[in-house]
C-alpha cells in the first residue's frame, strides 16, 4: 500500500483509503466526489424492485415528514413564544 520511499509514520493518502474501502472513485474525498457518491446512492433506490423499493421509499418519506414536522414545531415555538 505504501510506496517504497514513504516514511513508516506517513499518514495514508486518499488513494490508500480508497483501496481499503474498495471505492472505484478517485475523487471521493472532494466535495464533488461526495455529491456524486450521494447521487449514486439515491439513484440506487430507484433501481430497486419489489418490497425493498417500497420500504426504502417509505423510509425516505418518513424522514422527510419528521424533518418538516421538526421545522414547523421549531418555528411555532419561536414565533408564538410567550414572554
């Protein structure tokens, strides 16, 4: 994993970590690489079939509903707080 001229205490590079986790992306540690990986994950949900697709979609909607309820609850508490 380390090059022959590397010192033994050198921290691993992103290429070394990519080999460890089996990633095929060379840009996974950049912002654009992260966005692309999230997009790949999100598109993977659309490729599922059967009950796994429905479960994953239900989880997504549940998380979005909880997020919206949290935002509405926080705004309501802030805007209608009695002093």
